[in-house]
């Protein structure tokens, strides 16, 4: 070290100190991983799945890849036997929209095997399709049918749709944009007549059962009285929130 120091002082006007010890070779890869301490990464929690505002979402260039969870959800939809669903091609949209493993939910199958069509057939994720089919087949249709009144059709309004919440410019991406939400108008009966879910003149016992069952099956339920955007229909989705938070806002009167 002393010889090196003396040589450096002698060459003080030079730009390079030849006696300085050579620096250690740099690692071939000096990426972020090498800078991180060895701390185990916790598993992602459901509450961490919240989506960024529209402006922070990069455009998607390729269809999203189906995950093992998507495969399991689609298998569960088929296994449960409550849906007539048609597999659709992966959907990709701008601003993070898309569905990796979408289905068209054509009809729900009741316990007696009777099928009731959804019109129009909504496009959505398999997990949502499973919840929707169960809600319609187990809760909605049984509570609305009587000996002389049969449900002929489920009237939905909007499922997959790449847009901001409540169709407001600049709003956070809607669950509709990832196939995780559906809007319902109501049902049509055989022989005529309809029931609109948002109608405040519905039988209160029937309306209460519809709302209660929806709020059990879905993490977001928005109807009349919620935010001014759902006075004519009911919005249902499966958005995952921190700490398992749920929204159930549907005024019946
Ligand atoms: Zn909606």
C-alpha cells in the first residue's frame, strides 16, 4: 500500500494512478435482485388486487394469459351444472381491459333441469359466471316463480365493457372492464309481464330476498339509492378488496 501511495503522489498530475489496486470485477448481471436483501416475499393478498386509475394503466398489447385460477374457475362452472356457457376467445382491450378465459353465459339450469336464457348472453370471467348462475338458479328464479308464473328469460344489460366506473371519463377502471361485473334489469315471465329488480313497487319480501341473496354472493351490489348511477338496474361484481370489504347498497323503498 505504501509503495502504491508513493507512486500515486509521484504521478499526482497524471489522470490515472497505475499503482492503485485494480477494482474487483463487476458482476455480469447487476439487476435489482442483487440489491435486495434476502427477505421472503409474502403471498399476494386479495386486498392487494385493486386496480390503478385509468391513467396509470399501460395499454395491453397481447391477450392476458389464463392462469391456473382461471382454469379452476372454468372447471368449477362446468362441474356445478347450473350454466349453459360457451367458451369464448380471450379478450384484450386498452388500459388493462380484457378477460383471459371468458365465457358467454347463455342460460342457467334449474334444479329440475329447465333452462332459462339470459338475453343478451353476457361475456364474463368463469368465476363470475358461476356466481351469477347460482344466484339466478337458486335464489332469483325460485323466489319469483309461482305455480302459475314461470320465468321465461333473464334480462341483463351489460357485462364485459372496457370503460371507467359509471361510464365517467377518467374514472378508475370498472370491474366491467375485466369481465368481473354484470348489470341486471330483471326478468320476463312466460305469457307476458316483467319484474324489474330496481322497481320500488315490488313485493317487499321478494325484494328483500333478492337483495339479501345478492349481497351474500357478490362483493359489490349497487342498486337504487346507492350513488345515482344505478336507479334503473342492479350492478353485481366480485371485486376483491382489502380485508374482505363488501358493498351492499340497494334501497328497496
Ligand atoms: Zn355495472
